[in-house]
C-alpha cells in the first residue's frame, strides 16, 4: 500500500496549491487477489471492483457497469462487482472504453501524445501496450 500512501500524501500536501488529481490504483491485495482503489483530490479513497476517472469517466462507467454486470451500489449489504475476464478480454474492454470516450469527449484525448498506454503486471513481468487514440 506504499504506492497508495504516496498518492494520498502527495495529493493532500498540495491541496491548497490547486493541484487536484483523481487516481485509480490497481494491484494485488495481501491475499493475492486483484484490487482497485480510487483516490480523490481531498484524500478520500475506496476499494472498488473497477473504476474510471477524469472527464471521460461519465461515458466509461455506464459502459463498464453494463459489460461487467455490476450490482447496484444501493444494495445493502454491498456486493462485489466481479465478472471474470481473461487478460485479453480485459485489455480489449479497456481499448473499447477509451475508443468510445475519445469519440465523444475532447478532453479524454491528452495533449501529450494522444495514445492509450496499457500496463499489465503479472508473474511474467511487465507488458506495455500502446493504442493510438483519435487525433483530430
């Protein structure tokens, strides 16, 4: 959790300098299960089944909810949002989300290269894959 702590303290220490970021951190928990945490600009964090942040998140999250069959967040007690995906299915889903969001949201395409970088960490090492996004 040291990466999460660094994100949390870095963002919170700059709160009065108008340096706001909304982060998604994924990895493995103590039991070796995949986990996703979201962090907001004031230092709050939450473990979630999946997430999207930024201007395109309003387009991406409903699509992820549909594709991953998420239970309603209003159900009590809370239920895990788990739809098993293979690595290739997960990568294809991420690519589809970003391709769709960049068609509809001009802010999703960064001014720093207009590429999506997908980083996969597994027992085989680190694998990076780039996908060009819309360039107009």
